[in-house]
């Protein structure tokens, strides 16, 4: 005898049914909305329309979480028994992949929170994030690049087809030390005062022309220098080991325990933050959302960069 397969009640569209299945699978309206790239309110409206058409409730509230009702469990069983077993992917006007290349200090210091929000709101995408330092280049296959360059132009823009670099901010680099290791009475005020301190160098900034005064100081020493490749550990050494290291001027905004030591060098050490978008993908909606998130990260901290 031929196998009789359950039928989906009414002429329900696949998009609405997929909203139901994903919500049932996630057990959370918020997570289901992220997975579907919808606002939670829009998802709830779709489910309410579905329940109205069916004439019964699909979920009951249990400890603020949606739990399938008896009728909801029956509908889910019917949908899972269909062929093909897997529903078509939910509709999404945006591409499913975004490729971001970002200088590691910018990711750690400025972009982290905005990137987390971006991921939370677009759980259905594929995000590729590559970090790089001054000796590396993001490459042409990247959709969005955010890097540190000189003040005049964004040299790495040539790695993107037709991309025009946009200057987002100017950073001034200053020696920093943890406040607990530099009381006001013995605070270093000159290069000579630094002789009693360990200097730390992030290798990702070795060879950067704009930081030449600092590099010259390091090269003048035969001892009392630590070079490290990991940026996070580099920052920890400044915060926790009574060492002095070079950081952007905004470091004390991120950590009030850090103290900048201005006036050490005759000439300021400045670099500029550059943003470029691949001309081949700049029109994709998710790429545009990523670019907006990056700009927002700097707009939120605009006062940090004023006057430089």
C-alpha cells in the first residue's frame, strides 16, 4: 500500500511555516528572530497571523519562554514528516556572507561591542573576520577593511577594486603606564625617567614610520625591553607589570587605570583610521549594515578624537 503522508492544513505559505518551525526549534522568540533576520515584533505578528488562520494557539508561555501547545506539537510533527524533511531556507534580502578584515587594535579597542551586536542581530549569516597588523594586507577578497595608516592616504585601498578609502579618525600615540605604578610624586616626565621602567613593544607595530620616535627609544636600549606578538597580552603587560607601552590616546577612556605620559617626544606620533569597502559588494545589504556598525562605533566616541 502506498504511504499516506500527513498534509499541511490550509494553504499556508512556506515563509510563515518556517517562522513557526524555527521558533519551535529555538524555544525563544528573540533567538528565532535573529535566526530569521526579523525583528522580534515582526516574528510575533507572523505567528499570530498563523494562529488566526489555524484557529488555535501554537505556543503557551512557560517561564517567559514559548512552549509548543498540543496543537503546535501536532503541526510540527506534520511539517517534519513532509518530504523534503528540511524546509527551504528562510528568505533573506541580504547576502549570507560578510568578510571583514580589521586591524587587531581597532577590533579589540573600538569595534568589539558593535560587532557583537551585529552578530546577535544576524544569526543566519556567515561572518568571516580576519585581523592583521601593520606588516599585513587584507586582500581583494575582503568586503570591508578597517586599518591604521598614515595621515595622507589609505595605501591599502589599492587592494580593493575601485574602493575609495574613508578617514574615520586620527589617533595620537602616547606612552602609557598603569596609574598604580606611577604615583604623582614619581611619575615619569621625560625619556630619562623611563630608564627605570620596562618598555613593552607590540610586534604588530614594528616598522611603522609614524611611530619612529618610540622605535628609536627601544633600539637605544640593550635591556629593559619586552617584545610580544599577542596584542591582548601586550595591553595586560602595560596594565599589570609596571611596564610602559605605546597606546592610542583613547586608552585611558577604555581603562581608567591607565595613565598617558604626554610630552615625552618632541613630535607627535599620529596615525589615521581608514575604512574601505570592496566596490564589487558594497551594494549588498549586509555589507552596508556592517559599514554602518563600524561608522557607529566611531560616531559614539567622536569626542575621543576631537582636536587631533
